[in-house]
């Protein structure tokens, strides 16, 4: 099942940017690169051109290196980084 449906719907109703957080199988925030990659690819495969803003604050105990690893690999158009942590 395509779980990015809400992103596609948002784009079709005028949203230009979607801010993404990932959750693990237990419903906890995660910085798992595989989850970010899967979500980004699934939206792009549907032909949706919404800008995907990838968070870096999805996992409370993540180091800065872990927080930016998905940005280095996926190179999103936009990302957020709270430097106050």
C-alpha cells in the first residue's frame, strides 16, 4: 500500500512543500535512511513534484552525524536542522 497518499493529496490541493518525519514499527521517531529513501522514492515514482522537506529532528537521541546522514545520501531540495540540540 502506498503510504504517501496524503502527500499526493496535499500536492493536488495546492501544497508546495511536505515536511517529512519517519516513524519505526513501534511508532517512534527514527532517522532510518531506508525509511526516508522509501518515502521519497514512492512520492517521486507517482510523478508528484511536491518539494520534500526532510527533517533532522526525528529521533531524540540521534547524534548530528545520524541526523544529517539521510541528507547526504538523498540530497533533498529542502531540509530543516535545529542546531540548538
